[in-house]
């Protein structure tokens, strides 16, 4: 796989095919629209309902992190820089960032065009492009290169051989690379919910997607950046699914939203994992309906990770 993909990247750079045409294949399951790439069906839908969930999730995560990024680039963004979001999805993060930092140019890239094409800030552009063919940008072009919530998009080999090296390549010297994702493994998971999680893990493993890669993304950034990165950092937050009577109402509202988000997520992936499970759709839905009570009782949570590092200057 590595040699083939490396050849693809070299071929792309040689021809500079910035406006390549991507053929999208979709499959409708139970009224939801899914992206199908060869034998792999991306487990999340690519329809308006999923875009709405993604928007809600963005604001939920922003509230938990308290900022849209951890890299020390705020002054650059205020003065005018250039930012790339890889696998940007519907573009909620970019829409907010481009609005707040009007002097900076923002670019989003994704294979599946769920991002807005008309109503967006003037300093924001989107490109439909397959990242696995190499990013369609010159070396050393961006002050900040981000990727978020993309652990379902790539195999571990693709992270190591293409995604991370390409993100590093297009980052300017002294610029920053940042990766953010949330572990799928919910701590203190109720027993009745375990079959759903195990079914999702099994589906992903069948397609070489490793859900346990998220806590190791920082290590992969260190070991697969060709020695070009330094100042490695990690931030960790907890995504809580339970409320606290001693906590203010705004935080408790966030935790209610987190339960709504995880409930929506598992409803969304049900057409994909139900064939793996030996239960009916009704039984599946009944398990999801217990989230509010059982996640609260067990004090469930996920770990959220941000890894960020600086690209070395030539003289370093």
C-alpha cells in the first residue's frame, strides 16, 4: 500500500492536478445517505441530518475546549495568516474561525462535499479532494494545519505514510500541526451498551480502521514527520455524560448535549452495525433509549485529545 500511495502522490505533484474530478458513490440505507468507496461504507451518513449533528458537536467541543485550537497561533491569525483544515466535513469549525479571524485565509479539504458552497465568509475556501492522493498545495504554505474527528477516515498505514507526512509538508517552518479527536471507548460503559460498541469496533476492524489509534496520534506525529517537528504538546479533556448538582446550569446543559450527541451518533450508525449484531432494530433502539439513565448512573465519559507541534526552522 505504501509504495502505491507514494507513487500516487509523486504523480499528483508532477502534474499539479489542482482541479481533479472525484466520482462520488452513495448508498441509501433506511432513508439515510452514506458514502461508499469500493467495499468500504463510511459509517456516518453524509446528509443534512448528519451535518446538523456535526454542527451541534462542534459547539459542544468548543465549549469543552474553550477555544477552537491549542497551538499558539492566535497573534498570527489576528494579523493575517493561512490555515488548512484537512477532512473538514461540513466545515462548522472553519465557518466560525473564518468569521472570528477575518484577516486570515482559511481552506478546507474533504473528499465528500458536505461543506457550504455559497453562503460562507469571503476568506474561506473549500476544495473537494482525496487527501490520500496528496494535499493539493505547495510545500510550506500554511501557518496552521489541523485535522479533527477523522479517525474513521483513514487506516493506521494511511495516517503514517500519507496523512501526517502531507500535513507536515504543507506547513510553514515555525508553523503548527494540530490533531484533535475523541476516543470512542466510553469509560464506565453500561453492560447493556457493550454489544453496540463491540459491533462498531468489529465493523471498523473489518475495514482496517483502528479505533484505538486516537491516544497514539501524537506519537505518530512524532515518528512520521521525518524529524521536521518539535515542541510536541498534548491537551486532554473529558467529555462527560452525567450532570452534577453542584455544577452551574451552563455546564450541565453541555452534558445534556453530550448525551444527545452520543445517542444521535449510535442511531446514525445503526444501519451499518445492525447486520453484525444479533438483535432487532427495536432492541437496538431500546438500548439507546437507556443512555440518559444509565450513562448518568455510571458517570460515563470519553477522553478528548489535542496533539500539536511546531515545524522546525531550517537552521534548527
